[in-house]
């Protein structure tokens, strides 16, 4: 198969051997699957149309920084390119105030957030195609502005669920998340829970967020000073969404998932070998112990805890080596590109919760107490680093970065990823700090339809 950027990829996991490349761990790897579309994700997780759940009647708010002038036109163009559902009249709204943006003193330029905005909107709309989408762009990526954006949704009760694909670390040098600021964030999330609004946060892409992980992890904060769960994902009043590596079979059905953790190897010795093998940690899901006491909903259900709130709560596909497809305009040209991270998992799971609201007939609000009380064995995939039905030995893929890769700068077109190797986090049977309770099965939405979302 060939992806939309001309790169070689597999139609499903393991489908196309990467012949002509060196072996890794004594075997020939296969090309990574082509970037996943919302249609594939809906089918894998039973979302979108299963049980008639399309998110109808719900509003999913997305809080990011700034805002691209090309939305929602990009989202509609993306939907057409992937044979999916474009927005209906008035289905997309946004609250963006460019005149008030803080640019010179902010932590990132507005253009750098365009990919994140496209990712969040494409995934939220893709997995809940009939939900209303409200995009709220903060005036910068600083706490005060992000808090104002979050408050805009919560104070006005403008959405049923809020997806947030950004994260910070509590322990850093220099530090900025003071106890007073953390208390202010938690008070806002408590307000959301009291008003029946579910708040979802990406768990991060740097494993245990330790200094060792930050040495090579591409989405790590180099200012980290210790092992820690990201914030606000670690707040006891939000649902933390971790990442997985999803494999589909040749029929497009769910095959297995592993933890989201990639070790990278490159071609060495005149392209005659991969090195190093094992590779260098480059990308993973976030999780671990937070600074907060263990909340009531995790007691007795999260073992091995030291009395702290642990993350993530749930997980969904987000691997950078097996990315999802998004569409965005860059430098005046519309592109389809693969993006990964728990930034993809968070809006996707928030959308599934919108589907669950439609199936149950009422708002779910703060979801964690219900999630931890559900029958985990039937409603969540119990994910491990080495899935039993994935075959023996290390899981590897060769990813073709595409013909536009500039080898003259030292960048390689072909990369080898060893999967299921997050940094400091491990997916084991039961709850774990790599994938939480796991990912929703195809029976997840069916349970809400049968029970109205009420435990017997």
C-alpha cells in the first residue's frame, strides 16, 4: 500500500514485509500501517454508528491555544478526502480572539498549534460525527490564558465534555506550577464536575516524564527534575487519557493493542544494519503517580499504589509510529499527514464519551467513578506490552517517512521502531500506569445503550 504522501505502508499490521532492509532481532520487519482514518478507529472501537451512537445531541469542546484561520474548511476538506462526514450547518463553532493573543511573551508561536488544532477537531468530529464541536482558542499557552479558555466553557456550560491535548509538569527547574495555581486548576475542574461536565486530558508523551526519559524523548520537557505524572492529567477531577499502539487485522477489525512506547533505530554501516538495537526511546504514553492522594474511585481497583492518584485512567490509539491521519493547511497548501500522541487519544475518547451520552440518553459528567466501577473484563481491552496474539518476539515496524525526507541534512527516510517499550511504564494485566483500565471494547457503547449508563 501507499499512503497519501507517497510513502510505502501496510494495509494492516504485518501485511507488507520490508524486504531489502536489514533484519532486526533476527527477523524481517514489516512496513508500518498507513495512518489510521476516523472510519477505521470507529470500527475498531465500536464508535460512530455502532448502536446508533454518533454523538448526536452532545457538544464536545476543544481547548487549545490560538486558532488557525483555515478551520473549519480544513476539517471539511479532510472529511471529503477520507470519504467521511463533513460538518453540518452550525455544527462547528469557535471562540477565538486574535486581537487579544499574547505572542511575544508566550511559550509558542500561534502557527505551531495548527497541527494540534487539526488533530483535535478531526478526531473529535471523526469519532462523534453528529456531535457539535466548540473550539476555544486560548490567547496563549500560558496558564492564565488556558484557564480563561477552560472557564469560558465551564462557566457558560457550553459543552458536555471538554478535550484538552496539552500538558505540563509539576516538578521542573525552573518551576512555575505553584501550589496556588494547582489549587486554582483543581477548583475549576471540581466546578466542571459539579455542573455535569466531563473534562478529559492527554496523559503526555514522555513515559514517566523522568530526566532519563527526557534525554531522548521527542515530546519531553527537558526541565523535568523527577519521575512524575503530567498535570492537569494527574488531577483527581479529570479523566486522564493515555496512549496505545493499535493493530488492525486484514478485515479492518481490532487485532490487539500494546502500550504506546517506541524505541527508534536508524540505518547504519552503509545501510547494512539497524542501530542501535534495542533502539533509543523516542516516544511513549504518559502516566504514573501524581502528587495527589488516591481518590475514592481508585481505591481497591488500583493495586500497588502508594496512596497517590495514578494515571492514566483509560487509553486509546496514539502511537507516533502508527499515527492517525489529519488534514491541515500549512504555508497556504492543504496537507494530509500522520500525527500521534495522547493528543490524538484524548479527543477520540472524549468523542466516544459523547457517543455514550447519546446511547445512555443523559450527560455522563465526571466519568471516573463510573469508569472504575464498570466490568473491566468485558468493556475494556486489557492491554499488555506484549499482546498474546501479536506473535512472539519484539514488535517492530519500518516507517517510510516519505519521498520528501531530506537525506542531505542527515534525516533518514526509513526508520525502525520497536513497539511496546514505554519509558518507566509497563502495561500489565489489570490496571497499569501505561494504559490505565485499557481501551473501550466494541461492547462499551452497547452497555450504555442497554443500561442507560446506570449500574445495577
